[in-house]
C-alpha cells in the first residue's frame, strides 16, 4: 500500500509539474520571450498534441488515484460489515442464553413447587436453547434435573396444543443439535419416559 501511495504521489507531482511547465511555456510564447517566433501550423499542432498528452496523463493519474481511494472505502465498508455481523452474532448468542436461563429458572421454580411435569417441560425447552449456543451451558444440570423430574411424575398430565407444539419444537432442536450425540442415550430415555406420563397426540410423540 505504501508503494502504491508513493507511485500515486509521484504521478500527481509529475502531472502538476507538466501543467505548470506548459503554463510557463505558454506565457513565454505569448510574451515572445527567449526568442520565440510566430507559431507555424506544424508547431501549433505539435503544441496541441503535447497539451492533450499532458491532460490525458493527468486524467489517467487522477483516475488511478480515485480507484485506489474507492478501494480503501470499500475495504472500510467491508470491515464495518464484518463488525456488524459479529455484533449480530453476539446479540443472537445473548438472546439464546437469556431464553435458556429464563426457562431454567421457571423449571427450578416448578420443581420447588413439586410441579414436576411443568419442571420437565421447562427443562427440555431450556436444554434446547442451551444446545443452540456455541458453547452449551448447564447441560449436565439439566440432564440430572430431567431424570429426577421424570422419576417424580406420579400421574398423567394433559398438555394443551400450545405446550405440545413448544415441546415438539424443542425436542426437534435438541435432536438436530451437533452436540446431541453427547446426551443422546440419556435424553432419549428421559423424553420417552416423559411422554408416557403426559397426554400427547400420536403424531407428536
């Protein structure tokens, strides 16, 4: 980048020098200084061609400068885009972690109130959000709580449509997680035991 800046500065300086030199020569010719004689047609054409060449050189140098200036702006925009994407990823991660913590808290409250069916329901949803994180949290705690909660459910509990949909969606997220293989055996036993203690449609089991 430094070499390019040096070349651009050199091109710009040469263009300015050429224009200044042409201006000085034009003034000297107008004043007939230095023994300049009347300009013939050939000389006039030569001068015009030289001036055009100088102008083209200046324009090309300016365009090259603008291209690299535009490239720098594009790089800045790409950097801002990258930072924005990172911030969005952090916000999404924080949102998922908040949902996980919220359902975990509700599960703990339901567990303390001995509403074990609700506790297991909240723990499953909390686990589904935890497994969406880049680094899942509280997985061991949730598995332990799920095992305890399922073992303490004493009667069948009916879940309404909204709860059924949420439960099935959470179960799907858990099974699709890349971390599912680490809890597969324990979780499948827990989920199978849980749906045997609640009323679910066959299509949702």
